[in-house]
């Protein structure tokens, strides 16, 4: 699962997405949470940062409250779920981040951990997006979900799932309209544990109201 992450405008990185983010993103998201408007790069506008709401609202929903919006989509069942199957073909996106949070269950309670790359560079989650039109108001809502997979050896002691992190090369393939479905699904695997690190953080992250640098500090 992935229910919180961070993305900063000045996060270091050598990918095309990092360059786009540095040019166009002004506000830091230390504690990005569902329903917030957050940066994405879509397959139809690969050279533009757009801001979509986190939590997928499928186009076929009767209204904006008829179904629970999906913040995550399991990689293993993308072909089976009608909400995701068609999106895999043409509505893929990259979700920039420089770290994410998971909560470890301990006898003392749930302890949040920040998980990031060892080099602390920006990366992208694999995502899917959709466009929903509210028939009662005409409002157009663009939303996205983050794809998850099994946890790698670093994350497993904290949580059994993790978001799909794409390498810069995989980012290009994820936005390539000519890639086959099988090739796309092969990208949805746990990131290498030896290229990542983690540390416990304070419970400030528990509230999305706490959008501050202190959320990232190690205990």
C-alpha cells in the first residue's frame, strides 16, 4: 500500500521528470495525502507537469460519491479489474516522489517510516489516471492511482506491499504508447532493496495537515 509520500520541487535527480518538476513545481509536498492535487506526467502529455487529485474516480461512475476512490491499484490484478484494465492501455502516468511512508505495527503502536533511494534522488511511481465528468455540474475531475506490488526485503519488515518505483529507463517505457501489455506488466515489480534505505519518523506524518519539513526528520 502507499498512503503518503513526499515530493519536493528541488529534489535532486537526472531524469526528464526531475527536470520538468524543477521548472514548474513551486510548492513542496512533505506529506502528500489522498484527495490532494499533486503532480503527475501522463502518456498523452509527457513533457508537462499536470496536477491531478490522488484517488482514482473512474469515468463510468454515476457520480462523484457513488464509489470509493482508489488510491492504490494492485499490479497483480490490473487485468482483472474493470476500473484499471482499460487505463493500462492508454492512461498511464508517472507520479514523481522522493520518498514514501509506511507504518510498522509494533507492541508500542504503529511507527511511521520514511522509505527512499540511497542516493536520495527523485523517482517516479507507476500510476494510472482517468477523467470523470460530473453530469450534474459539468465539472471535469482528473484523478490518479498509484500501482503497488509485493514489498522488497527492505520494506517487508515494515509492510507487505510497496508502490512500484520505476527507474529512469522504465519511466520512458511506461509512457511509450507502443509498448505491449506484457512488457508494461513486467515493469511492475519490487524495486531493488539494496538501492533503498529507510528510517523511522515522528507521528507528525499521521495528519495530512502537517505539511512541513519536520515530517521528514529521522527520530
